[in-house]
């Protein structure tokens, strides 16, 4: 069934894989870039500070996610 947990060697592989740090950091930065671009596009008085602020906030969020995943 689709809702069952994986069995056999696939289960062991997934247990050892853990979170993907590149995906965590990359996705946070991309979300920050997109939100910053949208902020500057639709709120013109924020140009370029909206993009820069949300870009660096995305980087900080990515490193915070790496830190959280590294501790667990």
C-alpha cells in the first residue's frame, strides 16, 4: 500500500541518508530571492532593500536549518 513504511534494504538506506544539507540551504536562499524580488517588484519603494534583506534572511534561515539538522 502507498501509506506503508518502506521495508527491506530501502528502509535501511533511508534511515542512514538523513536530511540533505544542500537542499535545505539552497531552498531557503531561493525562497528568499523570490520573495525579495516579488517585494521589490510589487512594492517599488523597497527597491533594492527588500531584495537584499530577504536574500540575507534566506541565507540566515538556511544556515539555521543546517544548524538544527546537525544537532538532531
